C-alpha cells in the first residue's frame, strides 16, 4: 500500500470519518493533516509512512492478540456468537464458563474442528487462529462474564433490551407535560443566594399540584469549588458527582447539633452577607460558596464529633460508611482531587499542579491522602449529603404525584482541568476537544472545550466509564436528557489549539452504547431524552425512535422551508418545548433582546449581518402568528400583518404553548423562565466573561409561581395532558 492508503486505512480503522455534510448540504473532506493529528491523539502516530505502517499493524494485530475481546454487547434474544483468537498450538477441546450476573454458572466444551474458522495470522512470532464460539444460552438482560479455561482475562458479556424504558403514562401514545428549570436560578425566601435541593422539592410539589408529570433541571454535576465563578453546568469538573453548592445547609441533619454553625449564621457579619447575596438579581458564586463552605465545614466537624469519633455506631455513621463503600475508588479519587485542589491552588486546574500530583495513582497523591484523611472525608461527606438531599427531593416529587419523576440532564463532557479528566487519564483524550461544525446556531462552528473519550479505551474497559456515568445521572431520576445525543454515534473532534474548521468526526460504538443505555434505562426505570439539535446523521433519529428515546424538538427550529411546522408534524416520541437555556426566552425572542445583546457585545460582523438577523426575526414572528392563526389560537385583536403592534403578552405566550400542546409529542416542557416572564436568556453561546452567563435568577420567588398569568392561561391545555386516572 502507498503512504496515503496506509493513512486512509488506519484512519478508517480508528473511526475517523472521511468527511461530513454540514446542515446546508455542503460536503467537507477530512484533510490528511487532520487525520494525522487525531491519530496521534489516539496514540496511533502516522506522521510518515513508517509510523503509519507500524500503527496500522498495531490496530490490525489488536483483535488477534487476546483470546477474547474485552466486551461483547448483544440484544436480548439474539444468538450469542463470540470471536476467539487462539494459538494453533493451544489445547483441544476448548472449555468455557459463563457466569451470570446473578451467580448462575454455565459450562461447556467444544472441539476446535466444530468451530467456524475466520483466518490465521502471525502476531509476535505466534500463529493465531480466529474462530467463532456459538453459545446456545438464553441469558437474561444484564452484565455477565465469559471465561476460557487457562485464559487470564475474562470477557464481559452484556445482554441488553432493545428499547429504553417508557413510563406507563407515555406508553401507547400518552401525552404529559412538565416544567424545566435551572436550579441555581430558583429564588425562595430561605435560600442562601442560590436555588438548592430543598427548593427543588418545593418546586416539585408545586408542579405536581398543577398537574405536571415531571420536573426538569440543569446538569447537577460537580463544578470547581476553588474557582466558583466557573459556573457553566455544561463544563463540569465531574459528571459522576454532585455540586455541593446546591446543598441546603440548614437541612443537613447535623445542623441541629452544631452550635458552631448556628452561631456562625447568627453573627451580624454573616447575616448581612447572606441577606446581600439573597437579594441579588445575579448569583455571586464566590460569596455563596464561601458562606456555604464555612457552615458545611462546621457541620462536618459536628458529624465527626457525634458519629465517627470513639466507638460510636450511630445509624448516620453506618450510612456514611456504606456510602463510601458503594462509591469505591471513584468517590475516593474525587474527594482526593478536591482536597488536592484546595492544597495546591491553581483554581483546581490539575495540569498546573507539580508533576508528582498529576497522576491519581502516584505515590505523592497516596501520601497526601494519608496525611489529610479528614479533608478527604469532608468532600466525601458533602457528596453523601448532596445525594441524600437530591434523593429527598425525588421522594417529595413522587409523593406529590410527579409521575415521571425528576428529569436530570447529562452534559456531553467534562472540563479538561477537572476531577474526571484527572481521574480517568487512560480514557480521556487531552489532545482533542469536542465541538460541532458550522450550523445556523454558530456559523463558525463551536469548540465546547471538553476533551473526548477514547473509543478503544472505553471498549478495553468494557464500557465501565460509560456505565458509571449513566448510573450516576439516572440516580434519583425518572428521566435523563442526554446533551448532544449524537455523541453516541460520533463526536466532532477538534485538535487542541485548532479552529473547528480543522475538525473531523470520530465514530463511537453506537449500537453497543445504545444497548447499554437501554439496559440502564430499564434498570433505573428512567425515560431517556436525546438532545438532537444541530447536524444529525441520516437515520439517527429513526434509530433513536426504535429504541424509545425521545427526540428533542424546539419550536424555534421546527420549520419546513418558510413556515413553522404544524403541531401534527411533531413525532410522538418527542419532547416539545419553546426554547432552551442557550436561546432567548419567549419574551426575549419576541422583543429581540438576544439581538440587542449581540449588538451590545459587538457580535455582529457588520451592519448588514445585524440588519439581516433583525429582519429575519420580524419574519419569524410573522410566521409564528400565521401558524397560530392556522390553528385558531390567535388571541383576540392579534393581527399577523401588524407584527410590530403585537407584544408578547401572557395570552400570546399561552397561545404559543397551546400550539405545542396540540402536538402528539409525548412530553411538553414549559420553561420556568417563560412562566415568570423573563426577558434575558440564561446563556449566550460564544460569550464567557462578556456577560453574566449561568447567573441570572428568577424575578419571581417560588411562593408566587402559582400566580404566574401564563399558568392560569395554560391550565386547560395542560390539563388535557395530565395522565388519566386509572
């Protein structure tokens, strides 16, 4: 083969796609330079012909070099056929053992002559033969193990259902509705300057009283306590653990026994600062974090004194120890990372730490943890209490009648400077970033700043990192929204330091990941929603529907040519909503608040671009009014031909939501920001320090939510989506 052929074959085996179509139908071929850069990031250097040939041999030999692959994922009811790779000098017959997840054991032997052969290859001086072992077993769904006698390594055999869980109220065409919120924006009379888990439970009870079946929240992932102003929930430190800033300090059981914590809160200086942050229209993360951590440290001290020291064996101590045991190495590494971040500084950015601390398994890290057991324990304590409080909010939601339950959100990745990236350096590719090619949302493409997972490393670990993330985020949830769900099939990799135009798509084991997602969804009784905005591969949405994954349909984007799609054109297996955190609220959309903001921040390249967007917005408003008119939903006196004379009233906002309520979409989600009439969106993509993203609080407290005019106007339309009484 020529050097180009070596490169192309290696890139293909590594999953680098040869090119992609953008949303406008333009094709972009992946350049040789991009292929070489991504291959190097994958540990397969191909800078010249010799390196490319060596890397190609490495990849081609890999499947032959172990008797069994690390993992095999099959669907329930499928034939179990496993590839074997054995030396021609190995013994005959072959003995195997399958151990089911529940402990049941199956054994068998088979002669080599009875196996279908799949070729012979020389690897490292050994002659290896590929064969297929057919297992005549009817295994239940779950995680099982296949082992060959004499082999050092076993294979994980994952049997998956074909479809994700659908709650009874959504099965067979059921239609329900819910409220979405970003928890930090929620305001109450007792908060500490930010929404918390008690507020979440309060909101769930209010939503239930209105007939809602679910309550959606932003990603609750752990951020950066040492850099509180790093506030984006979509760029977390860890997707495995919760953000302690959402703790309701006064709801921690240790509050009642901590004279120190209560004294702190009653001090004039503390009380004044608490009153200040509570009244702010935007969250002061630094001040809120400082207030909460001061109190939480005192609560941990009280917990140690009353439950852990000496020979005490209280129920709380037992529960804490059980939580630590269940969290295992992942929880311990996370807690050590947080303690190290406090000690070493750098805002928690571990790549800036001394080399001795850059690997979690290093002797220096172990020595630090041994010297600082109480500080490590403090961060485990915060996670324990956060898990308890989130679980309590979920229980309150269920008790109030929230049928689907809490709807959590899973970010596409984690920040390269955070705990996950430090803890999982064998899975995370630090020489790449995830983003997207140009689309109407961003004409230059986007770099989301999160490093991608290594496809081969995920498979080598039998998908355990992926399974752990699903389990962590389906915990205490009845639904899970997966941000950029196309990442199950492929991710747009951008070489570190390059612009999005230098990126390419890298494939992931889609069917394997989809099967595992269905398995965990079933086990957790958790509905799955796939955020499928942007460039969607052909056939992807159809495959999602086959797996019972709801498509994510945003009104602003649901157009067909020069018209908004009618309600009957929405799919049944979908979540329909007006807007998202990255888009203007309904009030903001109508008034062009987002366009005013872009002008203020000089985001328009020239006057013509601004004029074009403003004219396009007027046209979109007219199209929306015409769509409402076609359904008989226009409020009295509203004339589509007098767009400038119509404001976004509660009646018009109600008509827009009733429009979506007519659709067969399984879920209609109403943004709390639209209920409270907010004009400013939570986040403006493409900005960071230019404006206070992820900080704006609601103008109306929870206690006044039921008085929102839009809720009263929507009552009848939403009532029709309530689950029928059995």
